[in-house]
């Protein structure tokens, strides 16, 4: 049996939407993209949405929108993908890494608070020495599809006048129950929230991303900078309603989303709840089938969260699985099961380790967890026999 780490869930509706766009003669950013933006903003309860070619672009433009400058500081989880921190370096600003919670692997608000207190007092923090630049923002990342403690982060940020930019690459259509007991969509508590529509995400445009915000100022800046800093509505210059004339008002980027990608995204967005149900059912099957395997810690959805189940990360107790995580991954591969690891913490990656002189143990939770992590396949279309094969193989490898 061959079970890849991911297979996209693409049907005839998506194919028809893309071919319809191709037949229209308008392929790049146009009305289909504007419709996708409006529909996505409505889905998450935001006033504005800007469609982009990646979540990385969204994070980059979000930092530009808040006015990040050289030498500024941004708090970033060490347990995250490269993009979350690299966009800070684009500005020659400094990512301040924060350890994760052991239960969710999301950024730990208690460590955020203690780190900010140390920075305020001019004390050394991991990898950094005073004098410091200005702290400008916090970027919580919602690991595997479960929303971080956003209300705690928001309170900390508000007390210090910091922006909150959520890395929600894993977490559409996730939700959380706020302190009043009301359910709120991912992105409801942030200044700007950034989403990914990469091929293996919960909904996909192949490549793509979205930034959502309630600030018209932020939205206008991100839209401007997404297409070379060209004056508003420049994308219309080849339509009957447009004009050839435009002005370059800032040194922008080439981050716009095409109508081809947006056509795919609109259908996927309409299917978001259906796709989430499929992922949730697979997660429930995994929890049932993997229960009782010695030395195997399974992910759990908090009662106050709606988990998007982008990933299903398990943790191996290396005292039980003595062959080690890497050997288990290779043995699963030999049996036709694709897996991945999310992630080696950023402070252990060569670039950041050499730039800031980090030691692995400076972030003890992330350091201790990452050698145990394996992400199992989870996507709509996985069958019960395939899930049983994964479970049976893990049980045999443990034995």
C-alpha cells in the first residue's frame, strides 16, 4: 500500500472554475481575485482581505504595513516554519525567539511576558544582548491547525502597544472560544492575520496566501505593495474601465494572486467546511486506531478550540522507540507511508544558530520535543484501510 504524505482534494468543480477562467481570456489579478477576497473576508469575519501569492508574502507585507524598521524587534516562535522569522530579517530587523507550550506546541504567552520584561529591563535574552531596538510586534503561529492562546497574547500586546500578526498558515477554518464564551474565527483578535493556500493546506490555490485585517490603512498599504507599489487600481489598466496611466508611489513587490489561482480558491473556500469535516473524521480515526501503542503521544484538540487538523503530529518516547524518530520515519517510508517533521526549531537552524550563537537548550521545550515529532498523513480522501495500515505499521515497529 502506498500512502503519500499528501494528496490534494480537487474535483470537477475546481477544474471547471479554472478552465472557465482560462476561457475568459483574463488570467492574472482581476475580478475573480476580488471576489475571492470578499468571500474570504466574510468567511473569517474581517473587513478587508488581500489575496497574495503566498503566506510568506502576506507576513512580509503585514510587517511593512505596521512600519517595521531596521533594528526593530519582533517576537516569533522558535517552533515554526522558516517564513515566520525570515520576513523579519527582510527588514534587517531582529526575530526574538520564544519557546512553545508542551501541550499545543504553540507560542507560550508566559515566555512572551517574561521575555518582554527582560527586554524592558535591558537584560540579556537568549541570543541577544542589549542595547535593544524597539519591540514592534508579536507573531503567534497556530501549530498544526489549533489556535494559540490569542487572547493572552492580545492582552500582552495591548499593554505595550505592540502589533499582533498571526501566522495562520495551518489554521483555516479554525476557531476558538473567547473569554466570554463566544466562538470566534481565526484572525478575529489580530491586527493582521496571514493564511496559506499552498498545495497541502486545508484549502488550496496551488500556491497562494491571504492577509486579512479590519484596518483599511493596513489593507490599502498591503494591496499597494503587493504589485510594485503602483497606484491604486493599476491592475485595471488593460480593461475598458481602466487607463494606461499609473504611478509608482513606493518600492513594492510582485506578490499578487492570479485569477487562475483565485478561481480554484473560491471553490475550495466553498468546500471548506466539508474538507474540515473530512480531516476531523480522519483525526478521530487516528486517535482510535493509535490508542494504546506504547510510547506514542497523540495530539489533542482543546475543548475551547475548533481544530483545523492541517497536521496530525505524533510524538515518540525515545525510551520506548529506541531506534529513534529518524529510523522510524525511514521504516515507514520503506513500507510506503509518507511522513514529515514539523519542525526543527529555528534557533537550531544553521543561519540563526550562527548569527545569534544559540544553544539548543536555550529553548528547552522545543529542543526536547522536536526529536520526537512525526507528522502522519492527514487529508480528505484517506480511507479507513489506509489509516488502519498506518496504525498497524506503527504498532509493529514499536513491537
